[in-house]
């Protein structure tokens, strides 16, 4: 079983076309421009490859804070151990293994997409972790998330 699982984990990592930073963030306002900001507080919980997947094309309308809000189901996947993630050329770390593999992200963690080789429109989007990831004999930790505006 371990050989099949290792193969599946390697395949999952190969499909992770986004780079993310996950941690606790605080929202603020840029003093010069007045634009909203989201700043990492303390050390990140995870920095590295990920896959952002909108699991369905259907959207759902919900009422929140007296306004109509449209939501979609989104899942963010990160590598599981013992997946070895080798960065591409020019990516850190230069030693060839990401330092944050085999972490779990607690509910409420904010995930920000910092790069994407498959969809540049994802860069800069942020999500909050809504619950526990798929764990155990899985090829990746898949977190249910909600996109932040």
C-alpha cells in the first residue's frame, strides 16, 4: 500500500500549480494609498506549493450581513508527508525540499495565493480554512475553504 500511496502523493504534488502562504493575517489600510491590506502576523504556518480547486461550477446564493452573497465550493490542497516536493528553477528553498511539508492548518487559517503557473487570476486571492482536511491515507491534505473578499 505504501508504494501506491507514495506514487499518488507524488502525482498530487505534480498538480500543485499554485504557491501559497498560510497563517494568521490582520486586515488594515495602507496609509499612503488608502487601499485595504492583509498582513501576515508572526511566522507563517505553511509556505509552498498548493492546488486551488473550485469543485463545482455551480454557485449558491446566501444571505449574509443583510446582503446577498454568492459562494462556491473551494478546496485548497497541500502536500502530505512523505511527499518530497522539489521546487522549480529559481524557487526556494535551494536545498530541494520544502520545509513546511506535513503540517496541518487549523480552522480560521488564512491562505493567500502568491503565484500560479496555471491561472494568474488566482494570485492575490485569499481564503479561510473552514474545517479539518482530508487526512489519513490520502494523497494530499484537502482543506475546505471560503474565499475572502
